DNA sequence: TTATTAGAACTAACCAGTCAGTACTAAACA
DNA sequence: TGTTTAGTACTGACTGGTTAGTTCTAATAA
């Protein structure tokens, strides 16, 4: 059931990632999904509502499919988890013919200045993402995986900031290099002496 | 002379930074600058041409007013230059009531996927920015300011990626903290043992 | 004279969003 | 059994407004 609604969600998710929220018109979503405009407004009260629903879904999916399976994988060592996390991010961005950037980072830059609903959701998600990294770093400092002369929270913040910036560079230079070489350097800088 | 042209350039520069290129209409630029539409198209053949000219000007201004005066200030030690650079970036973003993000990073995310002219200019600028950082790091490794067990180019790339990501976080969280604490951590990680 | 500016009317495409009405299904009723 | 009712999903035509860009005439400044 709700075949049209799911088609809209799937098409819009792709278009928002590739072109951004504001640069994607409702008509383009309609064209891609093959749904009529009136049906669209039967399922969603506005384009903004659709965008927020897609963002929420994407966050939940990312937490379950990426964060929990890499940074939260307790069967690996803390440094092994971080490496796995970087690998999955690299795979996500390398598989694209022309890199579309981080869905969350793109939206944060595009929407934070003009829409508080998007900004608040993204700010909260970045915080929780940071927390997941922090836990991994904290454990790695105990086990001796990582140097322990820094605050885990500060290191986690640095890792996430760097990741978002590196993905921006991947998109701008059309090359995976800034992410792969940057993540390797982060791993080296974090190694215990 | 060219009073109208300069007014257009100044108004559009601010609007592009605050709302982005695509989200700023020509009519809004006209309203802010007090120039008529026919006059606008007398000076610029299109909105895209205006955007590219503003980007070029902004790059040159940034290289002269920020990069050369901080990272290129040979009267300071290499680590002193890097600290000065971070200070000037922090000041730029802290002075804003609500942070608008990095003009170059914003534009890179907004335009890289849809306009090759913007993407190429931004990619080239990020490369040259990286080179300026690399020179400072390289010299700092010789003087003993920085640890020298890493390639200066790779470190420079990491610094720039992190900076852009941190500014994204400043914009999203509406707080300067990710940038100030991140830059401090970078300085610590780079210190010679 | 030549460069610049003003003004206003215009186009064609696009924008988000609305509307009255249709089609189908399934349960409730009599 | 046949009839009513209700909810869900859907449609095509439409509205009012905005977009970048054009075309004209006429005034003003260097």
C-alpha cells in the first residue's frame, strides 16, 4: 500500500541528495516518481514536510546501517571500528560517478541559514553522531589503541568536522583522495605513542 | 565610475553569502542595490556571469587580506602564522549574529554538482589555499615548530578539510566552539614531540 | 559623442500549492 | 440480499505568484 507515497519518498531522497532541497522542484519529484501533483499534496502537506520526513528517515537509516555496524561494532577493536567506519564512508562516495557530497552536510549548509526545523534536526544529529565517535575514542584510549592525552569529546568533534570537510573536498575536486589520505592521517595522529 | 556596477557587486556578494547563489534572485539584488533591471543587464550578461565575477573577486580579496597577512606573514614563526590564521577565521565567523558559513564552502556544496564553471574555480582555489598552508607546515617542520613525521601536503589537506567542516558545524550549531576547540586540537596534534 | 542610467512593459517558463470531483474498497445496515 | 456510508487513494485543471532575461524609449553624465 501507499505505493505512490513510497515512490515520492524514494525519488525525492535521490533528487535532494543530488541537487539539494531548494534546487529540486516538486514538479521534478513528480516527473521522476510518476505521481500526480494532487496525489503528492494528498500525502504531504508541503514540500517542507516531505523534506523533514526524508531527513528523519535518512538519519535513522544511517544510524542503523552505518554507525551501528561500524563504530558500534563491539566485536572489533576501537581502532578497527574507526577504520571500518572510514571504509564505509569511502565506499559510499567512491561508488558515485560524480560525488554528491554528504546528504547531511549538504543540507546543513543549504538549510541552516533559512529554516530552523532543518537546522535543529541536523544539529541534534551531528551531536549524536559525535557521541558515537566519542564512545569509540574513549574506549580506544582505555585499551591503548589511541593516545590518551586528549579529551575524547574534542577528538570526536575533530573527526566529524574533518570528515564533513573532506567529503566537501571530494565533491569539489571530484576525487576520493582528500578523504582517503585524510582519514589515514587522522588514524596516524591518534595512534598511541 | 560604474557606481551601479559596484553597488550590484557589493549587494550580491552579501546576499550570495547569506542565502546562497541560487536562492538569491536578481530582483532581490536589484532591490538591495537600488539599481534597475535594465541597468543590471547592461553590466552583466547573466546572473551566472555576476556570480563568477564575485567569486573571482572574493578569492583574490581573501588571498590578499587573509592568507597573505597570516599564513604568509614571514615575520611570524610558522606555528604563530597558523594561530593567526585560525584567529582571523574565528573573528570572521564570530562577528556574525548568525553564522553564514564559509563563502567558498557554501558555494562549493551548492554549485559543484550543477555548474562546472563554479566547481572548477573553487577546486583550483582550494588547491592554492592548500599550497599556502603546506608551505607554512613545511617550514614549521624544518624549524621544529611541527612534528616532521608526516608529509606537509597531507597535513595541509587535513587542516583545510577540517577547517571547512568546522565552519559547517559553526553554522549548524550556531556556536563558534567546534572551530575554536578544533583548531586548538589541531595545533596540539601538530606539535613536535 | 559615448557610456551609463532610468523606467516600464513584456515573455515564457517555472514555482508551490488548491480545488472539486472520481474510483475503489470494505465495513455497517436493513 | 442489496444499499448506504466512510475512508483512502487518486486525478486534471487551475491559481496566483516568481523566475531570469528582453525590448523599447528617453534622460543624463563624462
